[in-house]
C-alpha cells in the first residue's frame, strides 16, 4: 500500500471515482479525506513497514523449504531487532516498545535452547569474525546435548569432539572445509567434513534438521479437513490417519516435482530430448531451377549378370592380344549404350566400307 501511495491518491482524484455513487456517501468521503489529507495515516504506515518487514523476512526464512532454517533462526532474530533499531534511527523512544514486545514473545514462547545449538553448529555463523555470542549459544548447546543424548558415555565423546570443532582441528581445518562454510548449508557441511567426529556429526545433523515452524502442521490440518468432511465423517480413526498421510505425501511429491521441473542436468543423458532439433543445413549445391526431366540422359540397357561375369580383365602386359581384346570388349558392349566410348566407336565405323571390301574379294 505504501509503495503505491501515489497511485492510490490518484484513484481518489480521478473522474471515475468522482462520478461514482460511493464517492458521495459518508464512508467514501471519510476514506478520501484520510488518503488525501491525513498525513499521520501515511506516517503510521511507514512505521508499520519499518517494524514488520524484518520480522516477515524471519517468517519467510523458517517457512522456506530450500534449506534447513534451524541453524539460522537465532541469528535471524538478532538481525531483525537490529534492523528495527536502525530503521527507527536508534532512538529508544521509537523502538523501545516494539523491542519489548518482541523479546517478551520470544523469551516466553518462541525461544528454545535448540535455536542456540543450531547457531553453534552452523559454521557459517559460529566462525564469522563479527559473531560475538559464542558463550551464549554454547550454553544452549550443552542444554540441548543433555536433553537429546541420554547416554553419558556418548555425551563425553561428543564433548571431546566439540573441542576439535571449536579449535578447527582435524578435518575441520582443511582449506576446503573452511572455504565451504559459507557456501554449503549446515547439514551438507557436516555430512562432508564431519567424518572425523562421527558422534558429533550425527548429533549436529539431528539438531540442524529439526523443523522450526508449525506451517507443516497447518498444511496437515488442511489435508485432514479435506478428508474428514461433513459427507465423510463416519470414517474410522485409523483409516482417517492413513488417508491424511497418503494425501499429504502426494502433495509433497507434487511440490517437489514442480520445483525440480526446470532444474535439468545438461550432462545427464536422461534429460536429453531425442526428438529435439537436429543441426541441419540447407543444400547449396543444387538449384531447383536446374532440375528438369528433359536434361536427363536415357537409361542404359540393363547388363545381363551372366554376360557380365564372362567379361575378363584385360592383361596390359600382353601386347600381342591387344587387338583381340579390343574386339572382344567392343562386341560385349550392350546395344544402345550411351557413353563416351560408344560415341567414338560410331564415329569410326562406317558400314559402306564393309560392303566395298566384300566386292573386291
């Protein structure tokens, strides 16, 4: 609304609104007065946006499905409060009431040691030079460790492996592990570089994979309302649970398919379309105007296979039989053959000469 402030004001000054019956009512006049004349209304809208926008970003973070949000929620709330203070010019009189409401809601209802443990196990945040709350998040990590891991021996092993993580010893000190802190999500980072501390790796993946939003439950409730309606309210309890489970899994599958629909691997052979456009060039050597049936020669007579098999290769080394071979080759030419050899033979042969030789004899 604040972004389209200019357009909203133009709406209440255009001829279409002035000719509208609602513009003449008491409610229409009051709304028009607020939009056009009440400056405090727009200033309050600005304050609402300044306070709510950082919090909405946190909600979008925890509601997203791109990567686990448990390792980012603790720092995200701190950044949201700092952003609110900065937007309100760092004046306690302006941001004090808002921060008190946020802290009260966060400390009494939303905050959990699990959030601090996720922040501690997120290498992108814990090893950042600007992060100054290592001791606070470590207390949340210890509380989470005592609650999730009941075996004292495993607690002792994880505690010893935590020193390797904090001091970047072993696999955590490699250049690739340091380089990938900011680029991989925390779960993937622990899967790749936590092999030297298997117990701590399992604990970290378990903590970082936790859900920190109730949106999934709300989606499940909407699925339950779809299955258990007024027309279908006599289903048994187990059958209702099974139907809700199947429908929710189908929706998750459909959402993943839509998300990965255009994410194709160009190297994968399974993603290659066999009916795609092939690279083809137009022939440039043939001109359609030159193709004419009249320019084609008459076809040569078919040569008999048996006669063709009797033809022998001329021996170039036998000079004495050249004349016989030439005569033999000429007699085996098919009648009516159109070739360069046939045209030269017709030019040299004259039947009248044969008749003169017979009369002389």
